[in-house]
C-alpha cells in the first residue's frame, strides 16, 4: 500500500473530523484556524476560534474592525504579529480581491502573514484542490519516516522535506490527506512518546526501525536565553480606573495596551509626580517571569494609587484610563491580563 493510501485509510478510521473549522470549511474559516494553530495546540485554539468567528464571521467584517477589537480577541494566544497580520490580510483581500480569497498558492503567499504551507492548507482544506503543506506536524512525520537528519529550520533540510511532501501528496482526496498528516503528527507521531504501535506507517518508518524517534526531526541549536527586567507601574485613580499606554505597532506585544514601564533604577515617585501628581500609596508587588521564544522577562509590578481623580483625555488615542469593563474590551497581553485579574 502506498504512503498516501495508508494515511487515508487511517484517517477514515481515526482522523479528526469534528473540529469547528471543519464544519463549513470556507477559505476564510480555514485561514483563521490555520493562523491560530501556528505554534499553538488545537485544544487551546478552539475557544479562541469560536469567539473570533462569532465576532467576525466574514472577512469583510474582520476588515472593518479596528485593530484593538481584533487584538482583544487574540489576547492570550501569543505571537501577536499573527493577529495584526490577520487584520491586515483581511483588509488586503477586501481591497484587492473584493472579499474573495485568491485560489492559488502564489497569490495567497503574497498576502500578509500567509506562508507557503498555510496557503496550501487554505486551498486544499477549503476546496479539496491539490496543494502541498508542511507544518510542524507534517515535518515530524516525514523526518521520522524517511530518516531526514538535521534541523528543519535549515534550508537544505526544509527543501528535502518539501520534496517528500510534494511526492506523497495525492491528486485526489487532498483535503483529507493533508488533514490526516496534521492529525498523525498531533495524535500519534508526537514529539515525545509517539504511539508507534498504532501508526499506519510503522512498517517502513526509518526512525521506528532504528529506535531513533527522539532523534527526528533534528533539534534547533540551543542558545542560552538572556534575562531582561522591567518595572511595570500599575497606576490606579480613585475612580478605580487603570492607566494604560498602547505599545508601538511593531515589536513585543505590538499594538496591545500595557502599563508604563521603567527600569528598576528609575525613580518611581519622581515619574508619578511629573506625570500624575501626588501619590496616595505605593506597594511593590511580587515579581514574576514571562518567557518569550528568545528571552525571559522578569516583571516587577509597582502598585500606585493616586490622590486626585486625574481623568486625562486620551489626547493621541494611545493612552488613557480604563475601568474594569473597558479593560475587557481592549487588547491586553497575557501577563497583563493575568496581573489585572489578580488585582481586580
């Protein structure tokens, strides 16, 4: 039995067929799910996806939304550039394609935030056209099956994986095949403790026969992650509002709302006196760590209550006071949400 036939036979019996984006799999719904699923597990994505689609059921509605509205629905998923690019991509599709997704890989890849594998998934899963995918799950299956050594982040290794993906992708039932490959990597050919006893590819799998499942795919060269520190000023007024500033569109938590930041050596009281007036109380809250993909951030919150009910107007739209209800409607990074939840 060929590779693709073995995969499809397994999928018919064991594949996932009831995920939210598999119902009415339009290009829009598949696209949203694929962007959310990048570096994020299915169980985490499902509730975010359902809320997102409920609020933005079409690409036109998403394009008309504000970035704040979009990022508020994205908060907690991480990798916020995905959310910003999703919004930009929706606007581009409405502007250049009248709200209809292009039906070629090249045209999709030219849009913000869509790579070659995501483009292949959108086309194949929404229309069953033949298109090749190579997400993390598929890379793991192919690397183990063919014994492809090296880290997939290297161009030569990635090219070899793409060649095998192209070779194995069938001309018919492409949607089922691609979904099956993703399911295989997610449920059987997992990073640790793969369930080789249930794998339809076991008979010809290089990694299984050499007991080298842990060696494929190759690991990314390790780097020691640096540690950075910051001080968050959690400033509240007598109206139980919190002062926040919107971060620049690029960089960490781009476009999200955050507390003012100082270094640990900066004079908090002098800062507050200059910008807000006198302080009623100041408390150093328990520090905590937030880890990004390339560094650790040690966060030291300082809780500050002000004497006067300073209701600054949001003169440039990038700063202001927010009550509890308003905090639930804007885009906040996960650690900021976590801290506010503790305080409120």
